[in-house]
C-alpha cells in the first residue's frame, strides 16, 4: 500500500508543477509584455485557474504529512533552504497577483507586476532545487536525521533550478498561446519557440553536471529509466517547439505539461526503492516502506482519499471546461 501512496504523492506534486507551472510561467513572461494592457491580458487569461491550481500543492503536502511522516521531517530538514525559497516565491506571486489591481496608477501596478515576476522566478528556482536535492541525496545519518543544510548549494541543484525556470517559462508561453486571441497568441507562440532551445540547453547542462557529479551517480539507483526519462523530457520540448511553429497550440501545451511532469517521475524512478538517499551512509538511506506510516493509518487515509481524488479531478475538469477557449472582450477580469 505504501507504493500506491508514494505514487499518489508523485501524482499530486506533478499535477501541481504542471498546473502551477503555467501560473509561474505567465508570471515570468509578464516581464516581456511592453505595456499594462498586455500584462492585464495575460493575467486575464490566467485568472479562472490561478488559485485553484495551488490546491494540488496543499493536497500533496497533506499526503506527505499523513502518509510519509518520516520522509516529511527529514525532507524538510534536508532541503530546508530550497523549500523555504519555493514557498516564499509562492506566497509572493499569490499576493502580488491579487493586490496588483488595488492601486489606480499604471506605475504602481507595474511595481506589483515586477513582484509577480520575481515571485514566479523564486518559486520555480526553489522547486527545481528541491528536485535536484532529492536526486543528489542528502546527508542522512544512521540516527535517522539530516545534518546541516549546506549540501543543498551544489552545481547540480543550481542547474536543475535554472532548468526548471526555463521549463516553466516555455509552459507559460504555450498556455498563453492557447488562451490569448489573435496576434497576442502568435506573440506568445514566438516567445515559446525562442525559449525551447534555452530549455533544452539548460536541460543538457543539468544532465552533464549530474553525470559528472559523484553524489548524483551514487544516489541514482536506476540509471536506465533515468536516461530514458531525460530523453522523454527533451523529446517533449522538441514536440512543443514544432507544435508552436505549426500553430498547434493544444499539442504544444500538452507537450510542455508532460515536460513539467516528467522530472517528478524521474526523481521517483531514479531513486527507487528509496525515498531519501543518504550521501554519508548508504545503510541509512530511507526506503519508501520505512518512510511510510503504519498500515492502519494508510488504510484510514485511503478511505479519506477515495472521495477526495475524484472531487479534485472533477473540479479541475469542470474549471477547464467552463473556461475553455480563448479570452475575448466578454471575459471577466480577475486581477
């Protein structure tokens, strides 16, 4: 049963990265918009989905706390700086988006928009560093605790953080190409096509740095699935670039969504059967089975999850169906 819950944890966090990823991608791309009208248009396209997407992060945190209490404690302790950076970025971008329309002047709104961009960048950097930190392992000792936080500051964690920023930006561009009308959609598609090579380059850098890192090589337990999933990620980016060039914006958005979901699957597959790999004592590595709560607790959580998961999926499907298509002059302005 712990394997099922571990898969659910990965599913919920991957869903958050995909759905929250275009929130942060749009936030990053506000920096490219020349005027307040264009920024307002981008946020209008995002409006109906913005707050609902973060529900998946709350649900993933609930699974982590309830189903994997040992993993929760050591993951937060071992990757504390990266987690704090990510959550600080989430708070900043969420607050700034909702407060940007309070002032009447364009200059004041511009300052809030810059905060949206900064918060989006911090959130993407933080979650990318978390994924990189999981993939390179943590100094988990025989007493079951992680010592220090300096191990997070490595070239590989920095490379994965930058790669995540690039992936999020491409995803945001494909979302805007799908949602904006006319020339605005074409402008977003052009931006996305320019960002695809950047994302591929950052992915290649992260892969090379990881291959050269002894920590990463020792932490990766399943090398063949790891290489395969990196190839899938690169392929998804290539498909997205080709689809944007052919104005197949729905396919491009699907491809960038896959590109943001794959890193979560990659971390889980690469380190299996461990949830946390120790860099100081291989015997101290925390397996998925050891990290999970007791059998009765997991069974109780399963009864609670049975109605929750269909409700979340149904809400997400309803939201996308209700607000499908491109925005126009009748679209409500949220922010």
